[in-house]
């Protein structure tokens, strides 16, 4: 683990989503993903293979705000790694669907339940709507806890031997949400070093996190040929343009919403004024009727 570090100057490298789309699927570059996953999960990960994932868009011009990859480690466990730029109100449900679909697809192949693989869903998100205080790493997993005792349900000895897990919840999917834009750019440990890279596309020479040495060597922008640099710059421009278009749409939507709110507010004020006038008129009519009744009673 590295000490707390304020980043001053760092080497400019390719963005993780660009590398994920074009370079990290190659077996020669698996060690970059292995380093990232090892730091995140807190144990050494060895990638065995990269499978077809939900969306593999290869064209530079694709207006895609999501990039994902499906990796299989040496133990057969699945790692869904996704980079998401655009906020979706049902995003967490879509993450759940992605995990569920992989489980369903596996069973569709005729495999018995005992062959269902452990799945880790890792979401790297870049939208501001998700911010919660100062947190930037969230971990979710299933726990089977006794209602009366509070104790966690453990597997039987035979189950532990068969599945290599201890707790019942260990058989179920786990979720990691990395809200990297909420990171304060102060790397306190090796996982933070990865978060810094994911957010800034830069790697400090003093960083020691697993895989970042390969990021410096393989994804260094200055080591690219002129044509490769132009290709990357074009992809970056397209992504920034797409993000700008999304933000513009949000601003325009807010402006239209504000205009509609003002119209509705004015209409409400008018209706209230009409109602007040009608109430005043009714009160005057009631007073007149009361006065006439009193006059008739005197006669």
C-alpha cells in the first residue's frame, strides 16, 4: 500500500474505457485487468478468458455511453466490468438484469444448478447524479442472517468442499459501484491509485498498484504512433461531444421544465384570484340576502 499522495504530475495514458474496448481483450494485456481486479477484490485474480459481453461496439464513431467486458478467471468465476457515462434512473436495475441474464444463459445451456458460476458485477460510473456524501466505492452482497440470532448462515462441510465457499451468501453475485468522479484525487492506498487513473487518465510514476506498471508501458499516449494518436483523439472528441450533447439536452430539458413551471404557476395564481373574486362576490350576495330577510321580518 502507498502512503497518502497529492498528485502533482502524472503520465498521460489512454482512458480505461478506450483500452477496454480495443486493447484489454487481448490475452497479452490481461495483466492490466488482473491488476485492477486484484486490487479491487483484495486477492490475486488470474484471467482465463474474455467472453462476448452485452455490448461490444468496435467502431470509433459509435455513440455509446457504455462499455463492458465479461471476463472469466482461473477458478471459473465471472467478472462483468462496465464503464457507464450517462445516468439512467433504472441503472441499478439494469445492473441486476445483466447479472441475472448471465445466470439464466448458463442454465439455458443445460447445466445443473451446482454449476452456476459466482458473478462479480463491477460498475465504473461517471455521472454526478449518483454522488452520496464523500463515498466513491460501494460494495453489495447477499447475507443470510438469522432473524433471532443475527448469525450468518454458513454452508455445510460438503457444500464448502464442493463450492469452495464458506458462507451461503458467497454463492450469490457481488456488486461493486465505483463512483470515480466523486474521488478527491488523494490516493491513500493502491486501490485509490487505480481510482485516480480511472478518473483522470493519468498515472503517477510513484504508483505501485498491481497492473498500473503495464498501464504506463502499454497505454502511454506518447508511445502511440501518429495514426494511433489521431484515432484516440478522434474517439475522445466523439465521446466528449456525445457527453456535451447529453448535458445540453439536460439543460434544455431543465429550461423547458422551468418555463412550464412558470406557466403553471401563473395559471394557478390566476385561478386563485378568480376563486377569491368569486368568494367575495358570493359573500356580498349572502350579506344582501341576509339583510333583505331581516328587513322582511321587521315588517
